[in-house]
C-alpha cells in the first residue's frame, strides 16, 4: 500500500521510516529524532533539509520524495524541490563498527535555465526537552577550546571567512540536560560553514532542538547552471557514550582511520624545522650547526621555514607569492647548495611555502592582475580560473623539482574576505583541494604538511588533502596538551603534527641545596607569546610532543651533550612507535580543561585497534595534587598485560596484571618517575611467549 510505513534499521542505532511519498528519521546514532514518525508539527520541525532557490524557501512537504535506493548500511534518497527542476540527492552511510553515520548532499539542476541557490542546509530535529550544547571557540594559539552550555535562545556557530577553525570549529555536541547519552555533529567544510541550533516550542511545552548545518548561507548566492551538480559538505553524526564529548573521541578516530585515510602515508619522517630557532632570520653558518645537531639526534628531514624567498625588497609578508630566492640575505641565491649539504648529511630537504597568499610585491600580481581577488593589501589567486590554477600548480612543482624536496610545509596566514562570487568559497576550496590532490599524486615521495597560522584551518576535510596538519603556533608544552584535548574530539591523533621546541641555558638560576656551579642547566620552552620562555623538565617537553607526528625545533645545537643524548633517545623511541601512533585511536583519560587551567593532571591513551598494545602518556601540571585513577581502555579482561615505564636509559619494567584489574584499579604512577620529570609514558603490551620488548 502507498501509505504503508517501511522501516530501515541499521545496527549502528539509526532508523529510517518512509512511505511512498514521505521520509523521516526515527533514530540517529541511538537517539530519537523528529517526532518519532509523526510529522505534523510546525514548519520549523519538518523534513531533513532547508533550501532557498531563487529567493523562495523549500522544506518539509515541499520536498517530494521521488526515489529511494537501499543497500546494506547505505540509503540514497532523491527529492524534487517544489515545482522546480532542481533535485536534491541525500546519501546516508552507516558504520556498524562505530555507530557513525555520514550524510552527503548534492543539488542538480535538471532544467534548462540557471537557478540561484542561497541556502541548502541539512536538518535534524531532536524531540522536546531541555538541551545542552558543547561547542568550541578557536583562536590563534588557543585552538579547540570547548564548553557545555544550556540551549536557551539558540546558538549559531561560524568562523572567520576562509579560516575554517578560527572563531569556532565545525563541531557540535548535543545532549538532554542530565542525560547519559548524546550526539555529535561534524561538518567537513567545502568553503565557509555554519551550524545553528534553534529551540522551537509548540504551545507551552518543552522545545524541540532543530539542528541545521552545512554550507554557510550568510552570503550564499550560487548560480546553478543547467545540468550542473553542486556538492555540499559531508556531515558526520556520532554517538557520545555517557553524553560526554571526550568519550566520543575514540569512536570518531576509529571511523576516520577506516574510511578517511586509505592512501595516507603510514608514518612521518622526524623533521627539524628552523622556525623556532631564529624565526625568519636565516644564517647559513648557524643552519649548518643546527643541521649537524639534527643529524646527531636522528632527525630525517631538515626544513627551512619562512625567510628564504622574495628576490625584491620588503618584509616577508609583502613578498609572499614571490617564490624566488633572496639574493642579498638568507642563502643569497644558493639554497640548492645548502640542500645538497643536507642530503649529504643523510637528511631530506624541506621548504616552507604559502601558496594562497600574495603580498603587494609579488611580481605575478602585476603580470596577471585579472587572476587576483584583493584581500586588504594582500590578494588571493582566483583558482576557479584554469590559467591561474595551472600557474600555481607549476610554482609548487617548480620548488619540488628545483630543490628536490622531501617535505613541503604549506601555510595559510591570512583571512579571506567575503566571497563576491556568491559561492561562500565553495568553488575556490574545491579547486584548492583538487590542486593539492593533483600535486600529491604526482609526487608521492614528498611529505606535505598543512599549517594555517597553526591550526586555523585544521578541519576534517582539509586534513584529507595533506599528510598531516600542525597542532598550533603555540609550542608551549602545557598549551599544546590542553589544545590536544580539544582537538582529539574532532581530529585523528596520528595525523596531527607537533614539535617540542627546546633551548638550554646553563647556570641561569641556582638549584635548591646546590651551588651555582653545581646546578643543572635549564631547559627553556616558549610561552604562547613567543617573546618569553619558561623552564621545564626535558622529558615533559619531549613527551608533550610525542602523541602525534613528532618533529623538533628550537636550538638543538645549543643543548648540552647530555640533553642532546636524551632528545636522541626520545626520537628513537618515537620512531619505534610512530607507525603504531599514526594508526591509533585516542582516549582522553582525563576530560578536557581550558588552556588557562595549568594545574592538575592530563593523560592520553593511544591504542591500535589491530594490536594488543597501548601507549599511555601522563603529565603532571603545576601543583597537581593527588593523581586521578587512570584506567586504560580497550583491554581484554582476562588477558595478562606487561607494563614498561619510560624510554631510553631510564625505562624500567612495571607491574604485570590482567586487563580487568588494570581497568578497575588504574595505573600505579609511583612506578612511573613522574614526580621528578613531570611526564611519563607507559607501554602496555599483552604478554606473548618469546616476544621482544619494544621501545
């Protein structure tokens, strides 16, 4: 019968109901949604999408279901939008292993005349109740800082144009107040994005929570040509066990590792980057001393950061886009010779570039002004123009070939103004992604690192097009740990790049109970302002940089022999585990706290789903007090596990116990050495007869 309800139930907690004419979600990631199959409420609670075409709004019953294609764990719905020739295709895919659901939407103009799209948002309506929302503020050196807040008059999340994780991140978690269950949404940006949650009340009852998310509609005015198909951002929905954002992190990581990085590099070489030595000041004699130190430490790539380029006069920002070498400073036009020295030392050579920004002195702006869109006194290339796209690809390729690059760091240090084309940067972003994919496919041996003033564009979609993405421009270890906590809610741990940045100062202050002559040299790390430093233990700085893709910066040549030996031990330990880390899911054993909370304890666990091994990193911040019970996750209850604390010369065996006992009682930190060094790493491995210890 035409009105019979057909139900599709996925074993990941998601249920769809439909008749011949209508379609609705009944449950999503284990939570009831909409009106549990009854869709006769106000317009604001109806349907699965909200559109505006040629200035007219379409939703609910104005979306006519034309076709449903069903396969195991996938559903494709095709809708006619009102009386227009536009078709909306919504593809749902579920993952039984994690409960994560992916939604992808496309618009196709099947008519003979253009149609202007000014809104196309995915919509999910949660049933009446008092809701709380978890969102993240994100700023330079203060990325991914989240908090729960009650949903009163609604919320709207967005970002600064072109910088998809500056201002806010494309992440939302929702739960009923006091409930032990929740759901998180991730937008994978294809241009500017928006997320909004609106409480909608029927009569005097509790409000529905209407979630709308996708491509930003603030300035959207995108012509859709006849027969053209327009792809909208992918949206991921995931369950939150216990209603806590941080408990959902391993679910997301497991899903991403299975679905998002099938061709990604399995590990990163250990890089030394010049930036935090003297920033853009490059002196060849000093670089040679850092190269010798990097070689001694076991680094595999030596990257020259900003400061090498611009054949004219002016500051480094004004000359961005002029990718010729400096002739009067830095390498004086002989950087290829230095690259040969790096390779002769056994390391690969790498280079920094900012391809998307063009300063006022970039010669190409005068040669081809028609290619550029002004952004203040800067400009961006219009990558939707094929000649401009080909020129930029050619410049990247020229640098790769000229300097025989093993690594390219690609940065993005400016904000893009409103997109006057009306596309909300979706067409520009698609062209940029296509360029990155093309270059990476052509040069698979080169490691392409993403950066955007740190992590101002570290979103899940952008990470698909790089080999890793930088955590933050603050390399203070405590800042990095707090930012890591928030970043793991929406990013995979093993694809995040991070650097311990270290300097040494001998006999700066006197140790308690010792003479100045007998006092140990200090290890200095930058504060978030870069112009100041603070002292810490060497292990704390090194281990804060290890749960991801680890590199090194700072003054390695200025370390003492003993300090360099310890750094070398840390790098050797990381190399042993880096492939494991890249493929690991992460558990936040302590919940996220704000970046200004610089006391207490932080602990992370990395576990590879395919191995009976884990790494647990523990950090003691400030006046930490009594440590929490740190319970490793994902262990088999009856399996016996051996623990080993530390790395290098200070590593020592710990307890041996069953998985159930470790998960119940937690780790014994008195074995870790953390009281002196402020940080420790624990290797947890299932016992195997005849196995050799790793690390």
